[in-house]
């Protein structure tokens, strides 16, 4: 039962990071073009996705 709760929580965190990444996309484009700064949201989404996949195994 706790595994299901943990999986659901990790999935929720992953979905939240995807939503944050989508909403921050214009900011990331602006930061890259105007300021030369990369916003590492993609790496965060990939990391949470990997954690979720490992939790399901």
C-alpha cells in the first residue's frame, strides 16, 4: 500500500515539474536569448521521470 502512495506522490511531483517546465518556457527562451543563461528545467523533468520509472519497477 505504501508503494502505491509513494508511486502516486512521485508521479504527482513529476507532473508538477512538467507543468512548471511548460509555464516557464517563455522565461527560459528569454533568458537564453537575452541573458545567455540556460534554465535547467528540462533536466529537472528528466530526473523526476527517471525516479518515477524506477519507483514503478
